[in-house]
């Protein structure tokens, strides 16, 4: 267990950066530094870090902080104890009260946070601590510069104001597309009103993702936010160019990564808007925002020409502006859209005029405008091939937190009842909810649900059950509703089928060639007609004629159209070529596209579009189903293929297809093994759906699959279809027991349940044991589950009168105590045949209870008591009961038995008619009282004796081996 926890910790440190502990000397220096500031400056510093402190307090143990504040007499903490369950209210109230109390309270809070870092480390505090400590006396100057900016000449001040006015016009409005049918124009909001915070975390690693980047980031996002949010260093926009403890400097080159639609461009818009309005970074006199896609259109230019192409009004002062590079920030959005390979390892100087890509590299490398700052955004897949060590900070946008998603839904619907029903529905559907960390995906889901709600104003249970279940159904519903609305606004004679086909082939070209931005040439090449109402429901325009660009509202919508076109315009050779090509892509780049193809093979899903585009190709559907069948054959579990990701992908294909015949083929010989493979909530939902459809499954191995309570809940309905289930070494806790109980209660199928290596000890363990009495489980593994003596009454109720349980493994727990008696009393009426109690810290006083448990028990055949401490006066009670039992195998390995235990052992085995295997290895036997034991062995029916012990004298070992000749059939292992 400890090893697993350490490995998890290392994994998250690898993803989010390791943290250096604060040493006492650093704390003393830190306090001296704070003490040197007078009251006004200390207040300014406190206010400067107010948002950081609020985030730190919201994500740490409030009780631990209150205990520390009270012990250091910073303030009376009684007021805040009732606020502990509301982190936001707790943090803001406490921080304000600290500020109101003045200097000593402010320094006291910093002291307490320092003291807590040993047991409650938080990366954001370590970053702030490091910044204050390293910046030292220059900190106040930095704060003032960020708030007030540099003094400028009148001419530069005028041109700066003009520049800010221009940027304000470009950034103050946030465009939000509305559901088709509500309005023909996008909705526009002030960015400050509708901007929802995105969580940005610090990371040192960008690696090639093993699967589709949307899926992989969703997986990482859920794991991080649910299990380790307190470990994340959250980087707010005003921290991007502040001290970075990982690189030990104030960065001048920053990379921000994020999957498509996550909000990179919106974040840059908000960043520039906040600079324009004076909210942050006034140290930069000029900020220049560029899109790589726009830069692609420029031929060789100089730096000045590149700037003036975007901002021509700066021409009169461009020379003076570039005179002070440290006052300049260049933002380049969308590295993945650049047509140039940017080699950030190159330090060569370029000619006066060159490609824009080389200018960007030179700015980052500081060979041009030394001292300037650069901020670049990119998709993760592009960064896998980019040399990123030149960046002093690398951050990743993780998207929406759970609370932010709820805010988005409320903003979208503007109706509390609708937003709550929609959010609850999506939250229950993991395949949809996992992608909700992406803002633009949230928009698509809300759009579809609003369409459904609008068609049936009364929200009934029937309506809720008719909502889309799969991602394919979601997008089919989206397109179907748009076409329904479009039918009332026909543009000329252009048919829906023609537009969907032309736009589909363009989308497919983009998916196959990693292209997400299109121009007029692409539209012309694929005969795409830009009809206002329908075209604008699928695609966005940017730029001004003649340089207009087009992109799909979301990358996933592009992938959907790329799949749909094979059903509107089927060609067997082309579809097969596409399937082969999509499979060949590394990193799972076409994974969602392939799922859409499989989803569209379902006739009921396709039928939603029939009234608009006619019957979609059944030949294409058969082609895809044949392809899935081949995948099932190649990846079937009974072939023991190690590619568990590939097997899971097949499950997703079948899940999207809704094809029951395919599902029954998925399991093969009825064995499914995902052991050691981390499953996400959507994975568990898909697996559950497949298993429920397939009928009875012989064995499902989910050992070490990172299954917490939420994921377990998805799997519970399948327990009625599984004979043998292994859930060992996951993250199940006591709170999981009610879910498990609901799954095994009156279960007529499940025979073996392995829950080892979890942490089920607690009050809810009772629910699991109560359900055991009505199940038909024959083998229950509860090894290493942190069960204690207090669990014994619940264990007793579970096995008492249970007619099916034959094997119970309780190894590696801590059952020693007075309630152990309850378990042993229940053993007498159970039908258990194998009981393992090794490594349970049992003392010799437990022998009294063990004796009562085995005395006259007619079913127990194997009793494992290894690695306890039964050597003592009460050991005789256990041995006195042994002859009346029917035990065939008794293991007393490593039990601190002494020579004085030998007479009791002898009396126990002498008259026992059933014992066949006895293990006495690794005790403390010294050949003083062996005669009784050896004599008893010659008359017993034991066939195997293990007495392997390094401390046992060689003479004694030979004596025991000699028994093999004295009693034929006896095998002795020494």
C-alpha cells in the first residue's frame, strides 16, 4: 500500500513539478524580510498576494490552519469553525479579519502558513514564499511597476493610449454562439461579465499522449481535480510572468498549452483586456497580440513590418517603442497552426528580413530584442515535437472545474430549473461530462439540450430518457436540430445533403491532414457554399476580406462531419483507405473520429437525419460493422493481448454503435482483464454497458485500475452478470461499501469477490457485511483493508448463517482485540472451509477465541495464522481444541512459538484425525522439547511438515528428516 502511494505521489510530482521543502532557516529569513517592511508596504504586499492566499486557504485543511493560528495566538478562531465546510467564505472572511487586525496578525498568518508546509505543503504557497524571499527589497518596486507602469514621453503615452483603445475594441467583447433557432446572430457579452475562470497549472512535461489528446487531458483533469487538487500550482494570468520556483527566475518566455477548445484564445483575450484596463502587468508598456495563422500569410518581413502589419497606427513611434525591449510583451496564439517548424534550439542570427517563425524563435531566444517577454500558446500534440527547454515557465490549461461547469450551464440557460436538470443529466453521463472541462464542448452540450427542451417545454422523465446517450447521438441531435431550423430558412436551392457532403469532405481532409483552419481556397476546392444561416451554424469566420479564415465551431464537430460524409456519400475504397489511415495515426489522433464512424453505424442514430438528407448509407454501416468485428477478433480478451488501450477503444466503438450482437462478441471466452490499467469514469460506464449487454461473464479483473467510489458506482449494475470480480488495490474506501452492498445483495451470480488492498475499514463496512448474508458469494478476499477489531462484529454478522461462503481471506489487517471473539463465535455456525488470518497482530490471548471458533466446527479445512504472535500460555487452548476440529491444513509460520509450545503442539496433533499439513517455519524452536512433538508426528496423519528455520540446529533438522523413514507418507521440509 505504501509503495503504491509513493508511486502515485511520484507520478503527480512528475506531472506538476516536484516541491522543495521549506527549511527552518528559510522561514527565519522570510520572517525577517517581512518584518523590515513598514505598515503601508506590508499592507500593499498582503493585498498583492490576496488572491494567492485565498486559493491556498481554499485548498488546504482549514482545521489544521485554525489550530496553528490559535497556538500562535494570532486571533480567536471560534468564529471560523462553523465556516470550515464553505472554503470560499472561510478564506475571504479570515483574510479580511487578518488584514483588519493589522501588522502582527498579517505576519502571524504568514508564520502559520510556513509552519504548516511540513505536513500540509501547497505549491502555490511555496511559489509565493520563494518569490518574496528571492525578490527581497525589490518586491515593492515590482508591485508598484505592475500597478503603475513606466513613465513615458508624451508621444509614447499618446500612442500607448491609442494602442490600448484599439486592443480594447478587440478584447472587451466575448462572442458566444447561441443555439440555432434562438437568433441568427451570435450573442456578445462584456468579457468581464461572462468569462468563467480556467484552471491553469504549472508543469514541466509535455509528452506525446498515448491517446487522443482531448480524451487524455480529460482523464488527467478528472484525476487531478478529484484526488490531488491541493497539489496543483494554480497559475492565474497575473502570475505567468512572476517568479517561477521551478526555473528559479522571473520568466521572459512562457508557454501555455491546452487541447482544442479549452480556451487558449479566450485566455489570451482576457489577458490582454486586463492589461488594457490596468488590472495587471503595467510593467509592459506595449503588448502585441498575434495569431500564428495570420503570420502564415506573411512572406519575409522585418520585426517592424510584422508589428505594423497588425498595428499600422504605431508606425510613427515604432523605433522608440522598440528601444526598451524589457517593456514589451509579444503574444503568439496557436503555435499548432503555424506552417513553419520553429526550432527553439537555434541561436543563429537572421537577416533584416526573414520568415515570421524565425522572428518568433529569436524573440524567445533573446537574440532579438534582448529583455523582451514572449507568451506562446499551443496544443499539446505540437509541443511533443518542440524543444521547450528555452521556456522558463510551461503551464497547461486544464479547463473548467466542476463549479465552473455549473456556472457555465447557469449562464447559458438563464433558468435555474433548466440549468440544474441539464447539468444533472450530463453529470450522470460520464462520456459527455468528461469533455465538459472544455468550454466549447460545454457550449455544444448546452446547445443540444436547450434544443431538446425547447421542442418539449415540459421537462418530463420521458424527455430526460430520450436525450442523447452517446457522443455520436449528441452531435446527430445537434445537426438534426440545426437542419430543422434551417428548413424554415432555405437559402436558394442548395440542399442539406449537398452542403453536408461538401463540408464533410473538407472536414475529412482536415482530420486526415491535421488541418483545423481553412481558407477560401479550401471552400472552393470542396465546393462548399457559404450560405449564411446554415453554414454559420457549423463554422466560424475570422479576419477581413480577402484574408478570411474558417474553422468549425469545435474540433469534435469537424470530426463528426468527417465521419458523416462517408454515410452521405459512401465509397467502399475510400472508406477503407480512411479507416486504415486513421488507425495508423500515433497518439490516437483519430480516435474520436473513429468512434463517430462506429456510432453512425447504428440505424436508430442515423434515422434522426433521414428527414433532412434522406436514408444514410446502410452499406457504409455494414462496412464499419465488419471493421469493428475484425477489431474485436484482434483485440478479444481471451487472446491475452497486452494492448489494453486498444481493447478499451474497441469497447468504445461497440458502445457508440449500440450493436448488441457486437457486444456479445466483445468478451470472447467471458474473461476481461484490465489489471494495472487506469480506468476513468467514462471507461467504467462503457465497460459496465458492455458487460450488462453481454450476459454472464466468467471473470473480470480490475486489479489496480484506480477505481474510486464514483467509478465503482458505474460498475455496480454489472455485478449481477459477473461470476468472479477482482477489485483489489484500487482507491476504494469505507464510503464504497454501500455501493458494493447494493451490488452483492441478493446477487445470484457473483461467486468470487476480491477487495484486497483497499481501505474499507469504517462504519459503512457494516452495510457490506449485511448484504453478504443474502448473496451467493463463495470466496471473499479482504486482505490489507485496514480492518480493525471494531470490524469483527460486522464480519460476524456477514458470515453467520451464510450458506455459500467457503473462503474468507482477512490477511494483513489488525483484528486483535476484544471483538475478535464475535468473529470466532460466528465461525462456528458458518460454512467457511478456508480462513486466512495471517498478519493480523493477533496475540496469544486470541487463542481462547480461536479455540472456540474451531471447536466442533465441521466445515473449516484450512486455517492460516502466519505472522502473528500466538506464542504464550493461551496457545495451549488453541491446541486443545484442534483434535475436535476437522482442519486439514494449519499454518503457524512466524508466530514466536518457543520450545515450551512443543508439548501443546504435540497434544494438538496427536489425536487429530484430519490434519494433513502443518507449517511451523520461522519460529523460535531450539530443540529442547522436541521429543513430544516428534513422537506425536509418528502417530499423526500429517503428510507434510514445514519447519524451515535458520535458527533451528542442524541436528534437529536431521532428526525431523529422519521421521520420513519412520513414518511412510510423511514429507518434511527443513
